[in-house]
C-alpha cells in the first residue's frame, strides 16, 4: 500500500454561509470528474458541518509562486510553456462545464 500526499482545501465559513450545499457539492463533483494531465486530480469532496471541502493530490515539484519569489522574470520560453499548460487545463475544465472560482 502506497500513500499519496494530499492537500485538503476548506472553504472559509463566511463564504460557505452564502453557498447552496447541494449546488456546491454538485459543482465539486463535476470538477472531480475532469481528468487532464495539466490538472491536479480531486480525490474527494463534500460538505462537512458548515462548509464544503475538497481534497486534491499534492502536485510534485515547486509551486509557481515559490519559484517567482526566487526567480524573476522567468525565461520567455518557460513562461510561454507554463501559460500553454495553464490554458490547456482550463480549457479541459471549461469543456466539462467547470468554472474556476478563486
């Protein structure tokens, strides 16, 4: 049995109070169904207590924000590759009816 590192994402209670639980869980389910090599897979989601949550596999490598703190500007070819990967992942999500909300 191997263990997979995950990140647990919780919605702030103030925001959660404005959300419809059923619609939110449905939207999370649609997002979880999207599989694309440039998207982090969602492995669980739901509503617990007063707020929704979702769990994603932890991506390998360095976060872009961390890299940008160390290295600015990025080389143009790398920045373009990142932008292409980001656009491909968003296009897959949008094609499945998922809208990124944060």
